[in-house]
C-alpha cells in the first residue's frame, strides 16, 4: 500500500512538472485557475498507476498521452504544437527527475544511516526527490532561454533539437521500465520502432519547413527585384523631370527679373506709364506665384525627416512614396534620442527596414480607402526602450487576422498583392529580439488604431480593444494580453 501511495505521489509530481513546463514553453502566464493542474495531476497519477500496473512499459507513453489530452483541451493550441511542446516538457521533466535522484543519493545515504525504519526512510526519500525535482524544474524554466518560451513556427532549429533529445529521453525511460531487457525483445523492438518513427517525423517536418522557407525567400526575392525595378523606373522619370525643371528654373531666374526690370524702366521713362502699370502688377504677381510654387516643391522634396542612417532613411522614404502615391497623408516623427537605443537592441538593419516597410505598407493599404486617409510613423522612446509606432485611420483589424497572427499566414487584401508573409516575418523578428507587440484601438479621434513595436526584451503581445469578438479571440490565445480601451496602461 505504501509503495502505491509513493508511486502515485511520484507520478503526480511528474504530471505537475509537465503541465508547468508546457505553460512556460507556450508562454502562458500563471493565473489562479492554473492551480487546477494539481488535482488533475493527482487524478492522472492514480489512473496511470492502475492502468500500467501490469504494463509498466507504457508508463512514459501514458505520461505523454494524458498530458497532451489535458493541455489540448485546456489551452486549445494546435495539435502539432501541443504534442511538440508536451514532448519537450516531458523530456525536460525526465531530465530533472534523473538529476534530482542523483543529487538525493548522499541524502539517501544519510537517511539509511540515521533512520532505522524502512517506511520512514522511503517516505523521506520520496519527499526529498519530489521537492528537488520541483525546485529544479522551476529553476530551468526561469532560465532566460526557456523563460521567453518556444514558438514552434518561428524557432524551428532549437525546438527540433529539444524535441529529438526529449524523444530520446522518453525512449530511455521506456527501456528503464522494461522488466527484463534480455527476455523482452518484442517490447524493445516496439519501443525502437516508435522512437525511430518519431525521429523520422521530426526530420520530415524539418525538411518540409526548410523547403517552405526556401520557397518564401525565393518568392520574396522575386517580388523585391520587381519592386526595385519599378522604383528605378520611377526614380529615372523623376530625375528627368527634375532636370527639365532645373533648366526652366535656371532660365526663369534670369528672364523674369530682367523682364520686370525692363517694365519698370519703361514705366519710368514712358509718358503713358499708366498703361504699363497693370503689366508690372501681373509680372510681379507671376513672379511671386512662381516663387511660392518653387518653395512648396522644395519643402515637399525635403519633408521626409532624416535619421542620418541610410538604410532607415531609405525605408522611411519608401513608406512616404507609397503614401503619396496612394494619396494618403503621412507624418513621420523621429526622436533622435531613440536611435542609439534602437540600434543597440536591433543591430541588424534588414530587420529594422523590414519592420518599417511591412508595417508602413500595411498602414497605407488600410488608410488609402478612407476619404481622408492618413498615417503616422513614429520612432520614439518609452521608459528608456526604443519604440516604433504605426498609426492609421483605416478600418479595424479583421478578427481572422488577430486570431491567426503569428501562427500562420493570413491577409485580407490578397487582391492588392497581400500574402500575409509580412506579418509572419514580423513575429519572427519579434521572437528573435524578444520584442513586444501592441495592437491598440485606443488612439483618439484622429486615428483608428496603432501598432507599436517595443524593443524591451519582454516579448509581450498586447491587444487593446473594446470589441467583444477580439476579447473572445484573446481567450483562445493564452499568449495574448487583452485590455479594454478604458483600462489604464
């Protein structure tokens, strides 16, 4: 009876560790309702003990199966992510159990020497190993790499390595529970086939993912080359127009003042100067109007604020040209103090330019169908963290986009060339730099929404909205932090 109780406690601690590991890997924040994991773990421990009492070989598979069922029902993650993260969590739990057992060996020896009763010694040993395991699991998942979680879609390399190591741990644990390895060839063969099958599935998934990424890169490369060719044509056209305009300006800079001076001379010497006064007024009016047009042209040509960093200036100019082409009013605001912080957090210019171009492009597309479409791009500091804000007065985010963003490609403007790749790429960059994403519909009367990217190493995804549909979606995405528009920051 004591053995059954101690084994059940051991299983219960293992289930709690698996659930905790899954929640950390999936970046699910702790809430009070997470305490329900404890009674569920106790029930699963009892079920697993009696279900595998005569089939100990299936204990590791039982841990994996029951844990997958529970977290799938509780958190409604995709089936692939559920199985992958649960397998990794189980592998880490097995590792923690082995380390805890090794650490407890000296304590067990002391117990053996000090405590005479075997029952008391077994209870103390079980309690010590369980406590060490819980402490070890907690410590592992407070390491920065695990603390920020693992998103399978955007962290394939590390996730695959952890998955393979976890599968190996489960395989070795299965061998440990084999009663007699020499006289159990069938069990060994079955376990080996399952292990090899899981490894092949991981490798096949990695191959498919790599092929998909290569196709995306190739498609993006073609699209960017086409865009560059179009911009080169537009640039050549503008240069030619500027050259013609320069010739006209050069001529008029001398001609108009000369004509005006000649008319003034005629007025001064002519006896009928009253007839020439209207001509002088007309010439002076034309000269003034011309000067205003030239000044306006000069103002517009230099209206894009400069960061002094060529790639960023080029990206901002791209967004500016896109907005002008679509007849969308655009404002670009740059806090120069934010640039050193921005560059220290994200030294890769490609990532920064991708964020500016993709989100700027999306803002223009959202605003261009409005009667007075307008956007604003702002580089700023917030609590000493670099922030890039994108405002627009377009329609609110589609619910489907919010529901799937960061998980799979989705777009609501495929007729305009949208593919959803930009949003997926954005979340890859956020994951790479542990940056935070905020979608806010609390932006006042001038704009309808704002997307903020904050380089704060917190990797928080925040949605601020009063729409009930968005609130319901956030309930199915535990990694999202939902706030009402009336909630304080």
